[in-house]
């Protein structure tokens, strides 16, 4: 069902990255993958599906298609600033999967800060002073751009 009539930031984001192949492409891009062939080989994805997902991510401004420095006849897909802002979402999904869908052998990937070599804390919602917050500690209000749908969602309609 098309959701473009719903003016919600979660819906608008899911329309771009909500399909699981798109999330895996982004995960790989954050690990430094840039070429069509590399994505296809590592993900074992059909070229038509990969082309469609890369096109959608590029048109949405999440990835940028640029000529390859190594071979002017091919292209690379690089994360844009909008794409880079998705990093906490990818990390949050990974951390949730390790906690709630473990493989029984240990973490599949470790995330370490390059400068210190120490594990990162991970994706969290933080207060203005930097304290981690749980969902029940956050109040949601309709913002100035809210429509009736959002006002109803947050209980203000």
C-alpha cells in the first residue's frame, strides 16, 4: 500500500530505506563498499534488484553516484551527508539483532573506536545533558509541521 499520503517522518524514511536490501546496501556502504560489483558479490543480490535499490537511494540523496577514480568507465556509490546520518539507525539495528537474535557464538561484528581501539557504546537516545533515555522518559508532542494524522498519533487531536 502506498504511504505517500501519510505525512510522518518515520513513514517518509521507511519509504526510502525500509526495504531490507536497502538496509544491507547501507550497512555495506558504511563498511567501505562502493561499487556495484562489490555490493552484488557480497550480498548475492540480483543485478535488477540492486540497480533498483541503488537508484532509489541515489534519487533520495542517501547515496551519490560518482565516476570511479580507479576506472573512469565505472562508478562508485558514496554516502552523502544524509546517508551518513543513517549510521546510528544501522548500528541500532545491528545491536538489536545481537541482543535479540544472537547466533549463540558471540557478536557477529565488533564496533571499535579507531583512535582508542575500545568498543563503542552504541546508538542511544540522549537527554540534553547527555544521559541515556528510555522511551517512557520521552514526551512526544506535535510540532509546528504536524498535520491531523500526527496530532492524533501523539494524542493531541
